[in-house]
C-alpha cells in the first residue's frame, strides 16, 4: 500500500490485554512507513501508562499463498 506521497506503507497491529490474564489480545490495526513511525502513531492513538495492561506493537507480515 502507498500513501498520497508515494511512501510504501506497512500494516502494524497494536495489541493490549489485561496483565496476568490468559485472555486474547485486543488488536488495533493501522498503516505506517516504518517501525519508528508506527511507534509515534501508536503513542498518539493510545494511553499506554496503565500498569494493569500488557502492550505490544508488531508489524503484520504479508502472507503469500502459492496457487
């Protein structure tokens, strides 16, 4: 995917869940050019100061399926 400035964008997933929990992660998906830009975007979209939550940010790798 490219943006209006022709930058190649990659998909990232921001994940959160309550600490000490085996429950599933909550996912929030967004697009960014690189890991640094993704971290900056994520920081502006969420408040990650809670000590009661686990957080992680991961790039989503494209899956290629052979026919």
